[in-house]
């Protein structure tokens, strides 16, 4: 939502309708994660594109689904 690019693991992005390389970069091993971070550092265009795509995703996402699930979990 802040317009910043995201590097995540597959598990971290699980459940979100995001596309690797378009909305988020995925690195499942320490080496892959570091390589994706370096990719971002080396490419202002990629940082901008991923940040913009992520912001659009956050604005379009129905956060009420997430909030209701958290309320359910906290009330257990």
C-alpha cells in the first residue's frame, strides 16, 4: 500500500492473488532472496513498477476479508 516493492517467499505470498515478477519478487532460499533484493537495488525501473503494481493491488483488495478472519482468530 505504501508503493514499495516487495520481496517475499512463496509461503509469505500464499493466499494473495499476486503474480511473481509482476506484483512481488519471490525468493525461497537465502540465496534467491538476496538475488531478488539485488535485482531491486540494481533496477530503479523494476522498483517503480513493482511498487506501483503493489499499491494498485492494495487499493483494489477487499481488506474486510482479512479483518474478519483476524477477528475470528483473536476471539478463539
